C-alpha cells in the first residue's frame, strides 16, 4: 500500500460512503483535522468550509477517520508479514487491500499469523502434513488405509502407531478448515442470526448469584438481546457466578462443513474427513464463533451504554446554574456531624463549621443558632445539601429553620457523587491545604449548585455516576466519550478567563492541562487578563492554541467588549465594519439587539467569512456571551418521606431524574435509594427512547407502584 495518511483519497472516499456524506465535505473536515483543528472550533468557526456540519457529524467523521487510518496501518503490517513469509500472491494482496473492516482482515491473516503451539503444529512437526494432504485429495486409493498409515508410523518422530498418525492428520485438517474465511463468515452470520445467548449459574455459586436471579437459566436470541441485559449477564460472569455462552445449531453447522469440504463420499478416508469436520466445529469454529458473537454484541452494548452515559453526563454538566449567590454547602453526617462551608458568589471559601442536628447528638438548637448566625452574617441565599448519608434528616432540619425564622433562603438537595473523590484529590489539596477533606467536600457541594459545570469538571466523570453499567463497558471508549462530552459542554457555555480553574480551562479547545496550568500561573503572577490578546504572552501558548481557544474564553469588563462574547478575534474587523455601517461604535453595537437586527448579513460576506459565520456574529452581538443552560429551578421533596419505610403504594411525590437508561429512568425521591420509572411507565404513549421524554436533572412528579424492601427497589410511574 502506498500510504496510510489521514488525507489519503481512498480513506476519505470510504468515510464519505460509510456516512453518506458528500465527499467534498468529508475531505474538508479531514484536512481541518489534519491541520490540528479541534472539533469545537471547526463546528463553531469553520461552517463555510464544512458546509455547516454539526458537532455530531464532525465527531462521526473523526471516528471513521481514526478507524480507517488504523485499518490501513494494519493492512501494511499484514502485507509485510505475509510477504516476509514468501506467501504473498497478487490475489491475496488484492483481497487484503480491498478488505473493508478489521475483523475480516484478521480472518484473512489468520492462516499466516504466527501461532502458539497447537495440536496441528505438533502434528506437522511429526511429519504428518503429507498424510493430511493425502486425505484432502479425497481419492479412492488402490491400497488399504492400514498400508497408507503404516508409512507414517515413526516412533522416533513420536508417531508410535496408525491411530496417532490419523489423529494428527485430522488435527491438521480441522485447523486448516477452521481458517477458511468464507466458512468463518458463514458461522458468524448464523451465530448472530440464529444463536442463543445463554446464562447459567456456575456450580456451587447459587447463593452468590441471588442478585442475578433473572439470569440464572436464561436464553436470549443473539439477534434481539438488549444491550443492558447482555451487560448484566457478563457482569455475573465477571463476578464468577454465571457462565455465559452461545448456543448454536450444531448439527446444521457441522453439515455445512461436511458439504463445503467433503466432495467424494467414496474416498478412502471419507469417515476420517467427517471426523475432521466435527472436530473443526467443536474445537475451533464453535469457540471462535462464540467469542466473535459475544464480542460483537458486547461492542454494540458498550456503544449503546456509552451513548447513554454521555447523554447523562451532558445533562449533569449543562444543568442550570444557581448563579453568583452566597451559598452554604452542607456535607451531612450522623456521628461525625454535618460539615458546613460558606462560599461567596464567586465560589470563594469564606468560613466553615460543624453542626450536629442529626443522631446520635440531635442538637438541633445549637445547630440552628450556628447556621442562622452564618446565614445572617454572610447574607446567604442558597443552602446546598449533599444527598448522601443523613441528607433527609439534614434537609428536614434546614427546612424547619427556614420556616421558623421566615428566611429568604432556598435549600436544594445536590448530588454529591464524586465529591469525596475530588476532596481527596491533589487539586483540592492545593486549593485548600489547611482544610479537612470533609470541609473540602462541603465547599464542592456549594459550588456544584452555583455552577455545576465549573465544579464537576474537577472530578473524573466516571466518579460522578453516569450510568448503571459504566464499569462494565470498554473503559477506553467510555473515557473518550466522557472527555468529548465535557469538551463539548465547556466550549458551548464558554469560560471566564479570569475565574476558571485549571481543570475547566484544560477542556477549552486547543488548551489542555499543561497550557491551562500556564494560564493560571500567568494570571496569578500578573493579575487578571484585560484582553484575549494577552493570552499570547502566556508561555508555550502559540498561534494555533490561541486560534482554537480564543472564541471560547470570556473576559468580563475588559478592554475589548467583544472579548466577552463568542465572536472570534479573527472576526473583530467584520464587527467594526458592521458598526461603521450603522454609524455606531463597536461598544454601542455589542449587546444592542435592536441595533444588530438592522444589519443585513449579505453585505458583510467576503472571501474569508461566509453567510453562516456572519449570521452567527450578528446573533451573538444581540446577546453576547449568552449562557445556553436552562433557568435554575428546584425540586420540592415531601418532608414526611425520609426513607423507604415511609413510602406507600399510590403516593405521589416530586423528584429529580438522576440517570437515564434504555430501559427507563432513575429518580431521586429523597429516600437514599433511587426509584425506577420503567420505560413502559414514562408516558401514556409508546416510548422508544427514554431520553426523548426525560433528562438528568429534570424535576418530575411520580406515583409509587411498588416498594421492595428486601431488594431495595422502588418502582414508580408517570402515568397517573
């Protein structure tokens, strides 16, 4: 192969065909990516070049490019290896170069791949390949089997008798047939179409398998098994309690092998060839097909689950910010008390204390005085309560305090998933070296309410708890999806250059962790940034990084009003022309929707900026730096319901959606155990995808259908 370059026309043509996109669009995107441009930058600022492709389409091209480049590179390796063996024919080369996927390529390569020592290789070492070749001729010989086999008996070669000789020949043939590409494809197709995925409890593991009771003796069609069910089965296998397998139509498969490879029923070794077909299936093709089918289904299930996790994380990160209000964060507890931290409107730590309103001390009087004093001293507007242990008791205590003193304060239950991991992190240690881990957690809880995105990016997305099977799926693909989701959200919202932490800045297009550290170090040493252009003075931040990042960074109250908008610095001259056309200055135009609406987009189109970009600029001038996140609102939990024991069938409650899966949505009802709204209970009409109905963070009302105390399960419905 001539090249494996990302811009190889063959690769771009393949991607365009796979994604059903115009070749010109795909080629443009591939060139932009090859030039080091980021997806957020391309999506926002290169619409003319891409034909207006959105981020989803751009990611699809990026993924297809990565896959195609990897396939091309693998082809080079395979061709080189086979050529080195002296077995590369023109036909084989053409077959490899025409191959469209990695699985088929590996199947073609299998006969030439260096192998571990198998029964067939041992038989070859014993000199039995000629005997196998003789059997494969399928001739009706003019001498007896015994006389043929006798010539291969050689005690020195570890072939003491005829039985050993014929067994070795069968081993060679069985392996050889199993490496036939069309045969492997036939087996895979039939396994996917007609196979059954089975799960059974392992011997002596019935007690441990109780939580997998619905999978103890289960058969599911491979063609129709839902991804989440397969992941549950595989989790049981990983825990050593279930055995997951593929049940195939064995007789049909063996018959296919016999009809494919055995052509002469009168051949001298006809019976031995039939045995070879049976062994080929039982020892080679059945295990290989099982492995391939389970791998394909697992990859599909992973992809589905990871997409769900990405959506859930997106909703968490894009949750409505409470905004710059003085906030108390409370990390509830029983024996060790509730850790209280107060932060100002910017999230800056002000003070902390510990109160004991919960058992065993239950000192609500002293706790009330302490909390009231803090509220009055700092002008607190919001109280964020972590939703873990003792959260309902703490929430009830705070609610009583607010009512008793008629305080103009809003209390909100906040997810504390991952807060403990953040509080013990190196980052939290650097920010608050003198504070206890639990106090750091309370600060994080307060900040999560003020700005979920800015705070949650400090925590590994996997610690936030984005899905039920997040630890069972491909971790590399999960990480890739979650990182992309964070990148998308951060760049969509924009980042305050003078307030942002290193983790937040590191997700801005073109920056990354090292440059983020350099930016914060520069800011600490030189004071706030007054313009985007000052970024060019940051060590190691070159022209490309500036180009990619600048449009997503905001400077409030700086020298240049456009620096607090999504207008890219490269477009500032266009805005100057726009202002001039209205006989106004840029400062007057920015934020003046009435004035910007008078602009005629077509007037400003030139060789560099097309109509899509001009329209984006005009829209941004009307509402510069607009936050795309929704308006802040809270759920009101029933204060008489504090635990599962308080729930009753028929009860109507308000809660917050915490997780959305293919089979339904989980909801926090404030009882330390999320309830499940099954997909069939989400709406009065058929629901194909729960994500079409609810999102993480939604406040919804539900009715309790069932409370299972033994299995800690709560079933609720929205159909009432």
